[in-house]
C-alpha cells in the first residue's frame, strides 16, 4: 500500500471508530425511552409498563449476540479459563450499567463507566507491580476528583435512587476494567469469538430472569432488538474494522466522544438534564482520560501527517 493509501485508510479507520462512539452513545436515549415518562418515552408509549432494568440488559445483549453469530465463520473456537472471568465481567458490566441508567441518570452512568482505564492503571501498580508515570497519575487525580464531586453531591442533595445509580455506575466501571483486563490476557484469541462469547454468555447468565420478571410487550421487544443491533452490534463491527488501521490508544481517545454525546441524546429524547455536579465531575473525568491518551493521539496524527507529506 502507498503512503497516500495508508494515510487515507487511517483516516477511514478514525471515522469508523468515531461512528462507533456515536452509536454507543445512544444507550441512554434507548434506555430512557423504555423507562422514562417524558418526550419520546411518552410519545412512543414503550414505557407502559417500563421493563425491568435487568430484562433490558438481557434482551440488548441477546439481540446483539444474534447479530454477531454470522461473524464467526471459520474462526478458531476454543475455550480457556480466563474466558469465564471475561464473560462474568462483561455480564456484570452490562447489568450494572443498564441498571445505573434506569435508576439514576444516563450522564452519571456513562461518565462513571469511563473510570475503567483508571482502575486498570491502579491494578497495574498494585498487582502487576508496574511503575507509575506522572501523566497517568495526574489523569488519575483529575478523574478521581471528578468522581468525588459526583458522589458527594449525590450524598448531600440527591435522592437515594440517584445515589444507587452512581454506585452502580462505579460498579460498571470496575466490571468494564475487568473486561478490558481479560481481553488483554486473551489477546491471541480471535476478536470475533471473544465478542460473541461476551454477548451470548451475558444473555445466557441473565436468562433465568425471564422466569421471574414480567416479559416486555412485543413492541418493547422489537425496540430492544433495534437497541441491541444499533447500539451494541453495529458499533463493535465498526470498531473492529477501524482498529485495523487505528491504534488502541488512539481509538480510546476517539471513543471519549461517547460520554459527551450520551447525555445530549438522552436530553433530546426524554428531556433528562444532568445535575451541575455531573457536568463538573464528568468534565474532570474526561479531561483526565484525554490527558492520559493525548500523547499517543498526537503521535498518531503526526505519523499520519508525515505519511501524507511524503506521498506528496
């Protein structure tokens, strides 16, 4: 491939990653349309009655898993013990994240889930004895200050539901860190196989709830099918293709668009307005993550620019 073609493919990869982030950011809007009482929730009538949070978590992963099955093709399939911990982490992440959005606000849920890289950094220092670096430590301080602002505000001013939503959001961030950790452990395994496992097993582990909780209506199930495919299935496919030419660190920076857009779509869909503390705390969390990934992102852009200049 020529340098010009390499630069063009890298920019196409970035666009694919950004589009994946946009589709991921729809989770709050989809969830609140099913469980809220204003805006599109009232207009579409899909909230009568609102499905249980864990049933939403089940159906969105179930339909995403169906979307992913054709991906497998001739991919090598084998089972390893770390895969069990990976799918358990993914199941916990899915369940706590959806519950956090239903019980609390979508903005709190998404920004707190994005604390995952910071938990991984701490785990690397404590368990793997990795040496801390100044940039990552600064990012950690910024982000943890943001988390503290959100939690303290909820303890003082918010309702118990909001506080529970925040705790579930933090739990989803920890579970997300577990998913990323075990994906690293299993990095030699085919990505398609790991993705199918995560979504299929997450649905399987939650399936007993179908015998205990009231089923959604058929119209709600149809909406959940769209939810699973559009918000989970297609973005993973776009990301996997984007990662062919975009580094993981650059993709991590680009996907910071998700927690920025998520509250916006939720506001447009159902009128949910995040608290001032969420804006302030969330901004600090995102600034911390941006500070952590900025050098790799700049280096990738310089590399792309160098390729383009050499081609001309």
